């Protein structure tokens, strides 16, 4: 069987119980109209919509359980603390991390990366060391390393990509050397959908004992992530990109690394005792959770992950791959449309351009047809520069999107051509 | 299929200027230059002015951007060329009033062809596309040499 044949064969294994129409009803926002037209929400790489179970959980928390955690000696505080701790375990199992204390609650992917750059990077890297990233990183996996580099005199190295938007593995391998002291790579490119072979990258880095951070913001809503299998040292993602609330995210770190890292911020919850002469820090994970956390967000994220678990990320991946291939084939038929990023391994994200129509004009016209996409540089300006375009239009699909919505995207693009024809 | 609002936004004159921008060139030498940048969408413009006394003798621009920003830059150059700097400032103010959707009425007579951009006010996220060239013009005339950003 050809490789493509095998892929198609594999794709048939999509569970018959996967019913997109049923899932759509779980998301109240999806049934609304914009400009009198049904909403086709294709901007899931920016943020995902929330199922009713998450919205209800937030409502229940504020209606019946709200209290500060790890403090009050009263009923509500215990309820809130239990729910908070339970969510941490849900996330530990979701990532297949060894221990719950390796799961740190942060505001989002960005804060997680900044935490590692400042706490680990500032402590263990020094002048002349190299930090290796890739050409397809989001600004949030570039700028924290630039800030660190400026502070300590380290050097940022960038592994290049090919014209298909794939990381060039040989070049990456060449850049991993004895001066490299940290590697930070994205699992899935937010702008192109490229899926990086992170397990291999981790193996390459680990041969020289270099720790690796994986930016998993775009990975967790699309594909199964097994932290122990990937072998990475840090993994970060945002709750709002996996159907949970905004303002909450996860930093996974290997316990032995987190143990030797200093706190990122000081305040409540991260201490065990404070005297003016000396403060003793709390144990993991609390050492990194200063201040009253986003309790509702944590509980809401727990509910989002339970919702995803019910459908199953394997099913989600198979369904989205079908949708991706369908969308790719129909979009390629549109005259003048170029898809940016044609990696062999891709998640359900499609960036496209026209030579003489700017992405923002596409975005505005699509919006008027009820089709929500993203137009711009996708917080990846260096990547846009590498691709030689100022901006792209990006349609990004979740498991609740349908082929009918892809057809509406295509129709709406024809309206763009009508205006600019 | 195409809504009335979209027709208002992408009027023929705008599409025509975006496809064939006027004064799309660098001036050498130029008495004043300025750069404009919209960090939200990456639109960039570099503006060249040849001001003699009080008169904008010549003007040119280069850059990349959406249809609205390109057409606006093109039509800005044609409408201020040969005008005095204070006349250009008046146009700036009227243009701004038209797009800011302010309660104060704008002077359509003064704006002339530039009123073709009035439809942009229905699209708040696109207002910055239309005003980028004008902000850059103002910066150029003040010639403080800084890059103007629509975010500032």
C-alpha cells in the first residue's frame, strides 16, 4: 500500500460514534447568526469556543463554590480547594505526566514560557550560551528568549524551514552543539499548521543533555500529547485554545528541574514561611503559583479537558484530518489562491494568500458572509518574512467545524474575487 | 451575495487606486520623509515630501498594505499635492472627522473625492487602514523623524 493509501485507510478508522452535529449543539455560540448569516467560526487557532459544560461549570463555581483556596477553614474553601486540586489531576492524566506536582497553573502559554526563560534560563544559562528555536515560532516563543539573551549575553539561534513550511531536520541537528544550553520549539505552527517531529527533536537535544521546552498551544486541541513519550522537559499550553477559559494555562515541567529552579514571582501561596530575615518557599507546584490563582479558570479548564476526553483526541484528530484534506482540495481549486505551508504532517490550519489581494481585505469580506477567519501576521512576523508575504488569511478548524462550513468559506472567497475581480 | 456595506467600502474609485496607486515612487531628494506602520496588520508606508516654502510641491509614497490603505495613501497624495501645508492639515482634520464617526459633521465639500472613504466608518477595525497615510503625512510635515504607529 502506498503511504497515502495507508493514511486514507487509517482515516477510515474514525469512530462511528463521532457525531459532529451533536457536538455542535454543545456549543451555544455556534448557533448564532452574524450579519443575518449563520456563523462559520474558523478562527480556532486564535481561540476556541466553549462547550456548555465549561460555561455551566464556571456558573456553578461562582454560584455555589466560590472561595479562596488553601486558606479558609470553612466549607466553601474546602470545596474550592478540592475542585482546584482535582483539575490538576485531570490535566496530569491528560498529558500523561508522572506527577500532579509537575503541573503548574499559569496565565497561558506566554506566561509559561516567560517563567521558564526567567527562572530556569536566568539561573542556568550564562554569557556565550546558545538558545535554539525555529523559524516558525510564535512571538511568545521568541521574545522571552530575546529578553533572556539580552540579560545574560546568550545567543539566539534559529533553525530554518523549507518552502513547505517544514523544519529542516539536518539544519536543526547541526545547530545543536556543545554551546546550546536550551531548545524551545513549537509542536504545531499556529500560522501554518506544520506538525514538528518533537519527539525526534527532543532526542537530538537530549544526546547533549540540553533541556527542551515544547510550545503545545496548538497541539493539545488537535492531537494526543503524551509527555512521557515526547520526553520533553517543559511543555506549555493555554486553556482557551482547548475549549476552556481565557487567562489560564499550563506549564508542565519535569519535577527534578522545577525543584532546582527559583520562584518566578513572590507572593501568597508560594511560601511556607516568611520572616523578614528569610522566607522558605512552598513545595511544588505551589512554589510557582504566587497569589490567588484563577480558580474558576482552573476548574473550567478541567471541565474542558473532561469534555475533550469524552470525544477522544484520536477521534478529533482523525475527523480534523478529513476536514483538512477536504478543505485543502477545494481551496486549491480557487484560481490565484496559494496555500502557505504544505507540510506532510499538518494540523487543521490553512494559511492562504492571493498575490494581489491583501489578507485584511479577504478577512473583511469573509466576515460579512458570516465566515470568521484570521488575517494578519499571526504573531509570527519572522515567519511571514521568511515566506515573503506581509500577512496571510488563515482558516483554522476545530472538531465542531463541518464540510458545509468549508463550502461556505469557499463561497465567501468567491465573493472576494467578485469584489476584486 | 455582496452586501451594501461592502459595496460602500470597496467603491470603484478605491479599488482603482489600490490597483494603480498614484505617486507610488520615492522622491530624490525629498525635503521631508516619514514612515508609518500599523503593527496590527503589518501595513507599512514610506512617505516622501518636497515642501517649498509653504507648498507641498511634490509627494510620493512606497509600501505595502491592504486595498484600503493603499488607495487612501494614493488619494491622499493626489489631494494634497500643490496644496499648502495648512490646507493639507485641514483635509487631515476633515478626513479624521469623517472616519472617527464623531458627532461633529465633516465638510464633504472640502473632502471632495476623499468622501469615497466614508463607508470605512462602518468597519471600525479598518479605520486605521484608511488613516495610516494621513497620520504619516502629518508626521512628515512635522518632520520629527520618528516612525508613526497607528497604535500610538
